[in-house]
C-alpha cells in the first residue's frame, strides 16, 4: 500500500521527506540548494 502510494505519488513522497528534513535541519535544504548550480 505505502509502496504503491510512493510510486504513484513520487512528488508527495518527496514533499514528505523534505518536510521531515526541514523540521530536523531547518537550514540544511537551503544550504544544499544554494550549493547546486542554477
């Protein structure tokens, strides 16, 4: 069930992971995004 949901809705799964990471490490994603080209 969860596996199928993750496959059917990859963006929502990524969003959940991003929310989790953002809650744990508020500045981590910003730092990673700034380090990426573009």
